[in-house]
């Protein structure tokens, strides 16, 4: 096994891609329209020897973000080439439209759109065109919870049932153990991945479906194994309401969207439909792409899949998540949010996954759906891996 290279200051840009249609830059095999996690074998029911403890206090912060001097772009990195690549995806209707944001060292290098919002009534996609983020919404939920931990309104190890008395699993002891951190890192202990997603896709309401968690088989003690969830994850919205007295969408708007200047961002189906310019969902037909109306299904799970935003918004989000808005997201909070706490082929934290490509660590989140999807990718070292 090779030694890891010495950590260096990052010269890597952070990139977010928003696109519509079924084909994206990072194609994944998905079992549900809101899932973003890569498919892997189920985690073992007993934790490995070198397991990560669930943090209950902010971790020691490594000062490697906002206080850095601005370094030049890595050799060979060309923003124009990325923009050309994105524009090329709209040629020949490979996708109807796409937008992209790139930031580096606290600067926005690009926030542009390409293609059209709707093949039936085309308007150009620009940096303020709103796309549905799908499961990229989960990172907003983790961040919202982290802000409440900073406030002292929550702890990462707060018992969910203390805030949501109606929350129940099939085993009372398991119910008693589930924490805020377990919800956000998909460690509830459910046997099935994406439990009850089919009910959501059949237009069932969230509260009715969430009560079915009381009958869902468990595969491990909460906190000990990973299984990607949408319904169980969305219980964090009930926790936010109980802790703040504000509905989840109001809390996110007040604590994240407005302070960061994410002026196009919203939550929910009504939010995107009331946007000045937004990208319609599209499906493939024999004659090419056809625009359709967005479905309300996963919008019923705002923490898991409810956020809408533009490339301009996501540039601000990237700046904040990379340490350049400490007035909104303090450095110790970011360190906790990005710290891996459950073993998978990658490592999952509060709405984020971490992978390693050769010697470069990559932190990413993403969302795919029949409606526009999104990708967020951060590579702290070895810029060449971004262009893969």
C-alpha cells in the first residue's frame, strides 16, 4: 500500500452541474428518482474495528480554507474547456439544458447556463435558471441541523423521539437509540434501502408513509450500519420544526438561502413553479425530448429532495461549504459536517459522501430524477481527477 502524499494547499476548483433529462455527466444506476448514492453491497451489521464515532461536538478544525492565500489554478485547468464541455452536451439534444458553476479559493470562476429550459417553449438557460436539486437537498438538511447544533437547540446525539414522539421503529429499543446524526448519515438501521420510496412515487403523503417505519424490518442497531433512505431521512424536517417552531422550508430560507444570497433558491413544487425562469422536466420519446410537468412526489420530502436552485445560487453554496462564508457557516461546523462517520465503500457524513480517486480525496453529493438533477463535487487535491 502506497503512502499517502503530503497534504497540499488546494488549487482545485469546486464544480456543480445542474442538468435536465435522463443523461448526465456522471451516469448512475438509480433505483429511485430521488436517490443519489452509488450502489454498493450492504454494510456489515457489526462495525469494523476502526469505526468512526458519531460526533456530538464540533471536531477540531483544520485551517485550510478561508485563510489561504489565493493560489493560481492548477496547470492545465481551463474554465473555458469545462464550459465548452457543458455546452456540447446540449448539441444534438443530448440534454435539453444544463447549467454549471465553478469556484476556486473564494472566487466564482463560472456560473452559466447552456441549452433551453423547455424544448416546447424554449428559453435560454442562464446562471439564474432554477433547477430541481433532487437529493443534493440532503446536504442542506445536514447543514440546517448543524446550525441548530451550533445554536444549542440540538445535539448530534439528541434522541429523535425526544423531538418527534410519534417516531417509531419496529423495535422499541432501536427507536430509543436513533439520533439526529443517525438520520442524517443513513444509519437508522433499516434493512431496505430507500424504504417506502415506492409509496412516495405512488403519491402517498409523507406523514402516512413515515408511520410505516414502525413496521419496517431492521438489519442492525441504529448507528451501526448504512442503508440509504429518503423517508427516514426526512424525519429531520420534523426535528427542525420541533426545535425551532418553524416549518422546515422557512428555517432553511431564513438560515441558509437568505444569508448566503441564494436569491433564486426555494423549496417545494410551488417554489420552482413560481420561479422567474426554471428548467422543465423532460423525458425521451422516439422523436426526442418532450417536456412534462413536474411531479409532486419527492417534493413531499423537503429535506431529502425538496430544494430548487440556480447555478448562481450554487456558486454561493460552494463558497460557503468551502469555508469562505464563516459568518454563515463557521469553520468548526464545516469540519463536523464533512467528517466521515459511517463506513461504506466511500464514507458518509451529514448529507455528503467521500470517495478516493487514486490519492485524491473527493467529497461529493448529487441528485438524479426524471426532473432536472444535480452534481456537487469537491476535490481538495490533484485537480486532474476533476476532469475525469
